[in-house]
């Protein structure tokens, strides 16, 4: 399991999955979200260029549902350039925050093992209906044994 930062924080959920973020922060003290009082530098409405480096500097693992991650290479590159560790909740159709939470919990242990294995980042893990996949680093760049946890 990845370790929290000195403030005891480990996760940040961006505004694209705000309902999930509020639910997680109610259940886990180590979770922040856009607009959370503990991260005033990231108010609701913050753009990616603003929040990504702030979250990366705090050593947090970000979770989000931004559809542009799948379709726009520049969006993926922005994540990597910021040094962010990012779990993208993928899928072609919108689901409720509850469905995202169910999916996240179903794959939680594998996600945390993969995050721990990949280390400080930057990296992108996709969580979709079928499980998890590492999008970056590329297979040749991954730590030995990384991929889909078995």
C-alpha cells in the first residue's frame, strides 16, 4: 500500500469525479477532493494546469474521470509532465458516483498493489469495467513485473 504524505494525505479526487471524492473523504481521512478545506489552493473550478502540479507536489494519488485522458494525448502528457500519479476511471458511458465507488472497491487491492509497485510516478493507471491496466510508463519502461497484478 502506498504511504500517505506527512500530513496523512494519500488521495485527491478531481472535480470530474466530485461525488466519488466527497464519498471517499467521508470514509477515509486521507482523501481530499477539489474544493476540500484542507487543500484551499484547489477550489472548485480549478483547471488541470493549476491543480495537477499542486497535487503532485503533495505526493497524492489523483483519481479522476476526465474523458479527455482517453482521447487526447496532450491531456495524458499534461498528467505526466506534472509528475502526477493518476488513476483514471475509464469507460465509454457515464455512471453514477455509486457505480464508480463500487468499481473502485472491487479493484482496490490490485490498484494499491500496482500503485505501490509503480512508485513515485509519474504514472497513469486505468480502471475500467474489466479491471486495471497501466497506461504509463510504457511496457518497456515499467518496473520489472508491472502490468496487470495477478
